[in-house]
C-alpha cells in the first residue's frame, strides 16, 4: 500500500511532466513562428538596404495588424507596440494561434524593451469576480512569457486605472501587453 507522500510525489511528477510537455509545444510553435516570420523580414530589410547602398539594420517596424480568431471568442490582435489577447467569457485560456503574437513580444524584449501586462474585463456579472478573472488572465500571459524565457525584470504586471474595457464585452475581456523602451 502506498503512502500519501508517495502519491503526492507521483502527482507532482505527473504535473511537472505535463507542464514540461506543454512548455515544449509552446516553445516549438513560437520557435517556428519566429523562424518563419522573423527571418524573411530581416532578409527583406537587408536586401533593400543593400540595393540602396546603405548598411543593413536589424530594426523592424510593425505596421500591420494581425488577427487570429477562434470560435469561442478568444483572439489575438497586434497593433503597433501593443498586443491584445482577447478571452472567451469566463476563461483565462489564451487563444490558439498566439505564437505569432508571443514571438512579437519576445522580439521586443530581446531588443531591450519591457513588456507591461494589464488585464481588463467586461461589465457583465459580479465586479469582484471579473476583477479576479482579469488578474488571472494577466498572470497567465505573464507566466507564458516567463515560460518562454522572458526575464522577470522585463515583465511588469500593471493594474490599469480603469479595468473595465471600452467597446463591446468581447473587446473588454482582454490582456494588453505594451512594449515600452
């Protein structure tokens, strides 16, 4: 008959293994996105600089809007130096397809910037529960970034002055990651 500590040890091992597998999958997806989307931009910038006779630079400017949507209402939107992770009602799960947005944040941090993570919520339901859910969503995004190797000193969890988002309820249920110098 096994003891309680043996069972706890086995459960911790299983949870650790599951977490490691999830981290491996996320890192693989982010790595593939960085490889797929990061290298062509650098090659294009170097090619344009070479044609103009100027030295190549590695500064990338984000000028397009990227949107990924899933049926549950969770999505990701990248606009300039801000990445918005939108969440389904009552959920703190990041939308599938977040690898590209996470890769943008990783690139920003690697270039010396900081990531400010803020959680927002809609106005439906209990305000206290919504506040807790907004914080949990922000912590989830922070933890994913930390799991991808972003140093803790480069991530700041910041409660916005007004936590209820403007616009529709779907737009209000978000975590905003701003890249600052």
